[in-house]
């Protein structure tokens, strides 16, 4: 083996041990120090010369002179037992012989390879010199959180400098394959926009494209190969690459544009290679996402020591940094980590180390504060880092607008003790409403990059959160999501069609990308899509509990067929997943027959304001009125609604006795919405039973608002007609019992009223 004959004077980048005089590294027997590990030596060779050609090994054991020669595009270099000689693209040479002059192709600062007193600490400029033409580069980050801005700037500068230098010798950096999971950019210049140059990248595999318009432009124009894969899949793929697996198997993406039957995630006609294939296991369909080596990982932390151990105490998220670094290490590649400060060797708490030094090759200290902001807005928020908790009263309530109206209606789907995901954009408003209505503590809000609990932030702060319970690595968060851990998800609505399919990823020449949308929408127990009914200049006003369309939007969002399928309605129906589509003027529900209009805002005309602005006709079967409190500029009383006894727990059916027990003790029926919810609860319970039953209803302490009593009585009568053989009522309110009873008698129905629970029950059981 290579290490068996190679006791040369060489050492890995930043081992932290002092070098000998005149830059000569002490000879350390490799078998004793590193073991017989060929991959280790290949990594050393990569760091020293960016291997691009053949390696010739010459063993001159008789003379005691060991020589390793590499013939590469960069020129040859040699490692001798008594000295080390490095190519100029890695910095000024040290330990060179008097007969061999230094090469002068590039003028860069000294790197970790010849500044061993600094361990693995190098400049950003020197770190990016290790990136070779054609490398596959994986970057970590979420919007601006955890993104190594300084390294991206240095890579861009290297590319532009080399392209402008006609005298440049050797290969120029370029033709890179870029891989990233979440959107990493500000929608303008920062983040991965630094890499949006034709020639620098030739292939991009991204999870979200909306924040990187410079890369997006290349992809849409067909100037690069481009893929859009689910964000969670890419984070899991990093782990599978690290583990040496052939790829990632998942149901995520079935029925969407990622499915090979609908495009396989390819963005343009210039993209031909299949990264996704359909397979069957146990008779079930799955997608197989093929693995590939990661040559360079670029990630970020807070503090590093000279050995490359990295902590993340000031970061808002930990993301996929560990998985990506390990994928590069086990692919034979390198990892570059940007940090904001350096600690003494051995001083870091091992429990706080998020990336161990064995995975790190270069540590770059950010050269400017703006290169290491916590987010692209916040230089540093102690609340985002979990250093402190902030009072909930410090969160400013949303102003009344179509955004708040939509968020309020969506928030009515919240229940105590649920685990919730909020997508970027319009869904962020649900967190604002939940905070304003004081119900944050009744549920657990999450965001896909790893936030659990607290209040997720919005805009370019999205991904961070205040008052979190925990922050986990992004791949683990998607494990939880993909496995069905989410009770309900609120996601954006850009386009929908008659089959309930949704598009949030591609609109003509604009490429937004799916991000984590596919993972989340396909696997949540329930999903609520939120967005305005039309787009482009929409203006609405809420007045006295009613909605007025001031100016209609220019673009329709409910189309006959979406142009890019990010969510499959058919797959949701197959899974039995409840799906709602919430807008400012109406609510649709996905059914086996298609999209059904189930709620309409007060003041909205169905024909004029809804059907006239759709490309298909939904099912319209007596839709209900949206809750008026949504349109009033006052709290909705959401907490009181949520902490009251859930309707589902008020119903109990005894199949042996064929008796339905209804406990309406101390119930408050204050609005027509309450009436509708009771009816839906009865329907959900009774329809599966499939026959009429006897009913016993407890009205002890119940109150029904006078202005909704007629609606309630009509609902009760319809329930009796549909489901009951006989109904027996009891409770403390004789007036309520008698009034409901008289309504039944007018219809000739069997209805009895008792003031005693035992008597009412015995009466029902006797039947």
C-alpha cells in the first residue's frame, strides 16, 4: 500500500504540530500516525496539487530516497523526505531546494499547507484555490442563515480574475456542479447569486431557486443543466452520500414534476441526465434519487479552533452542515468552513462542537461583519440564537389586509396540541395571528430548517425563530416531516386547478423552485394552502364584518390545469389527506369529485366575485358563510374557542345500545359558524355508522345566542331527520329543552325532554 513505503516529511493541513526549520515538515511514520489509509493520502494529494493527471510512485528504498511525482495540469510537484515542494496555486512555496525556483503563475497569500502554526486557518482567497475545475460543490445555508458569504465572494472574485487574465497559466476555475438544498440568497446579489456566472457553473441541483435570480436566469435560458429536487430529499441525500449508499429512496415527489413521469425534476431542455427513477418495493411506488460524490463542501459556523472543530452558538440554525461535511469527507473531497472567530486549541466544549475537525480542511475567518451576518437582515439577534427569550407582546400585530384575512381564516383550523409547519410568504401570517390571539402556547410551530417551537420569523429572516424549544439539524427535521409527524401544514397557494393540483414552483420564465414544499405538503396529516384569489394589483377592504373587492387582481390563480405540478391532488385523495384552499373571499375543499366551494366571505357574490375569475367550475353545493369575526378589526377570541372542550370529545356512540350520547354541558353557541361546526362534527361521526340511532343530549348549562337560535334549531331538526330514531334531551334549561322539543313536535318527530340524566338514559336504553 502507499502508506507502507511512504514515511515522507509531509502532514495534513492544520494538524497543529510545529514544522521544522526552513519550512521542512518533520517525518512521521504514516502507519503509526494515520494507519494504512489510502484515502487519507489521496486527500493530502488533493490539498497539495488538485490531482488532475496520473500519479507515478517511485520506491527508491535502497538509496533511502523516496520520491512522489505528480504530473498534472498544474505542473509537476515533488515530495522528498527532507523537504516539501508545493505548486504555486497553493501559495508561496516553502522548503524549496536551491536549484528549483518558485513558480509565479498566481499571487496569493500563504495557505494552511505552509503556515502550520495557524493549523487549518486560511484566508477565503486561499481556500477557494483548492476548488478544481469540474468539481461538485455543495453549499449549506437557508436564505442568509448559515451561508458562507465570504467564501462565495472569494470564489466569484477568483473566477472573474482568472477570466480577465489572458496571461493566466493552467486551468481556470469553472464548469462546477453546484448542489444546495434550501434557497440561499437575498433575491438580488448575495448568497449563491455570487456564483451566477456563465462558465463558473455548468450544472445546478437546487431545492429552491426563487432567491437566486442570477442562477435562475441561466437555468431558464438553458445555458446550464438545471434540476429542482425537493429540499428534504437533498438534505437526506447528503447523509446517504456520507454513508456510501447508492442513493435515496422516498415517496416524496410522487405525482409531482419530480416524478420521472412528469419530468424528473429537470428544469430545461439542456438537462438530459436522469437523477430520479421510479421503482417499486413491496408493491408500492417509490422514487430513487441517485447519489453522487461531493468534492467540496462549503458550510458555516460560529467558532473554530486551529484543528477545525466548529461550534454554532451564534447561528440561528445548524442546518445540514454536519451531513454535508461528512459527505465531502467520505467522497474524498474537502470541507471549507467559514466562522467569525477562533478559539484556543482544546478550549471548545465537545458537546457544543457541531462539526468535528476530522471533517474540516480549511477554516476561513470572515473578513467583514457583513460577510457573517446571522441573517441577511439581522447582524445578530440573541433571540434567534436562543440566548434569550423575548416577550410575546413585543411582536407587532398585523395590520388588517387580505394577508391578515387569509391568515385569520387559516388559523381557525388550528387545534390544541398540534405540530404545525408554516411555509414562507403568506403562511407566515398564521404565526402572527396565533401570537396576536395568544394561542402560540397551545401548539408547536415548526419550520423546515430545524426550528421547533417559538414564533418563526418572516421575510429574509425566515428560518429563524424567537423563543424556540429546540433547533435540530435540517435532515432530522425532514425525517420527522416525511414520517408523518406534522399534524397540519400551512403553505402558499400560487396556482391551483380543477383536480386540486398546485403550482408554486414555476411560472413561465420565472423559476421559484419547490424548496421543502413537496416534502411538507405530501406528508402532513392535513394541509391548508393559503393565498389571494387573484394576483396582480388586488385590493380589498374589510368593512363591518364584510369583504369588499376594491380592485380585482389581473391574473387568475385557479386554472384549468397548472403549468408545473408541485402538489398532486390525486396523490392526496389516495392518501385520504384533508386539503383546504383558503383565500380572502372563499374556501375550497378537495374532494374525490374535485374542488368544492365550501365557504364564501360575507359581501361576496359567488357568480361575480368567484366563478367569473376561475378557468373551471368548482362544485357549488350550498357553501357556508365565512366567520364574520375574520373581517372585524378586533381579536377573534381564538384562544377561547381552542381551550373550550373540543366538539369531537362531546360525542360518544355505544354500538351495543345503538345510542349516541351528546354532551353539550356548558357549551356556548354564539355564531352561525359554531352551528356549522356542530353539524360537521355530527356528520363525521354518523356517516360511517350508516344507520339511524337513538340520541341522548345533555344541555346542562348550555347557552345559545338569540340571533342564531333559529339557525341552530333548523340544524338540529335536519340532524334528527337524517340520523335519529328518537332524541331525548335533558338539562337545567327547561326553556331550551321545551323550545327544541316543540320544534320537533311541530314536525311530528319523536322527541322527549327530561330534567334528569339517569331518566333520560334509561328512556333511551329501554328503546
